[in-house]
C-alpha cells in the first residue's frame, strides 16, 4: 500500500479537489487506460487511475470501480462540473504536467519501495 500524499510531489501534482483529505487516501496499485469499458472491467478498487480523459463519465466509472483518485496526465485539467461531482463522490482529482509514461513509471516505483 502507498499513501496518495507520497505521490503528489513526485508527479508534481495539482489537486483539483482540495476539500477532500488526500493525505489519508491509501492506494493498492495503479491503472492506466483511456477506455472507460476497460477500466470498468479491469481496474481494481483502491487503484489510482492515470488518464487524459476529463469528462464527467470518468467520475462515474471511478465511483463504480472503487477508484479513490485520478491523475490527469499532460496538464489536463477537469471542468468545474467534473470537480464538483468528484468531490461529491469522494474521488481525488489530480493533474500532472508529466506524460502518461512518466507518471506510470513513478507510480510503479512508489509501489516497489
């Protein structure tokens, strides 16, 4: 298990859901995908999701799958309605200026240590 707060400085994260207590979020792994049906069928509860998709359906999929946090790669920022829904659902939204490959490597390394 890794705490979300350990990843934040490593990926240069911006937290779009500051009302949520991101320091307490425990992660069991990561999942990288931009296809909602694949995330619904393969991601596991407790994983952090890395994607570039920023629409409202991402929050619905994360909620159904038990994903506690999403990292938007390449500086992608969600719209206000997405942030509001994520806050309501208790899903932490982060943006990183890094590309998906780099974020994935950092997250992977965090789980190896």
